[in-house]
């Protein structure tokens, strides 16, 4: 060693230390952003389905044989409600990615895990509850449509099932 003494050698830990990682503030910002996006996405999804259900319920109340075609076409033209559902789904996907990145990168993973699980489950649960409301509205419109045609929905479904079963049995016996 030419001219290097023990006192001139830098400490080993300084030479081997890893490059500085981004501060924990960035990960906390990711967690907060994911939580906010999740909340907004959930509200948009639920709002879209509730507005669509209310629209269908009002359609069922106004439905008569004279205005059937006009009301059905008008209700199909209003896509704002389903656009809210699509935007909410897209925002929740972004929140999922942010929560996943925050979960992978954070050292105390408790808060990141809680937000990740919230992003994963809360929009689905809320949308499922709102979709059940939408499903009952679709059922109301369908029943009203069948009533206007002079048919009963249950008997129409029974007839369709009987016809399909008769066709399947006759095809199986013919082979």
C-alpha cells in the first residue's frame, strides 16, 4: 500500500451502503391517493347504478302500450349512468395499482395492507348492493312489459322451458 494507512481508509459501511431509497412520504402519498381514488370510484359506481335503477323504476311507472317504443328507446339512449360505472371501475383499477405499489414498497405494511384490502373489496361490495337495486328495477320493467303484452312472465318462462325440454327429449330419442 503506497501511502495508505489505516486512518485514511473510509469506513466499510459507507462504501457499501445502498443508494438512498425514496422517502416514506412518497409511499404515504400513494396510500392516501389510492384510498381517495377508491372512495371516489365506489361513489361513482354506486351512483351510476342507483341512477339507472331510478330511471328504470320511473320507466316502469310510465310504461303503457302507446308509449312503449318511445320510452324504451329513450331509456337506452341515456348512457351517463353507465359511463359513471365505467369511470368508477377505471378509477378503482388505478387505485388498485397504486395500493399494490405502496404495499410492495412500504416497510410498515399495515396501513398499505388495509388500504389495499379496502380497494380490493369495498367497491365490489357496494356495487353489488347497488346492482341488486338495479336488478329489481329491471324485473319491474320486464314484468310491466309482459303485462302490457297480455302475458304472464312465469307462464312465458314455463312455456319456453317446456319447449326447450321437449326439443331436447325428441332430439335425444331420434338418435
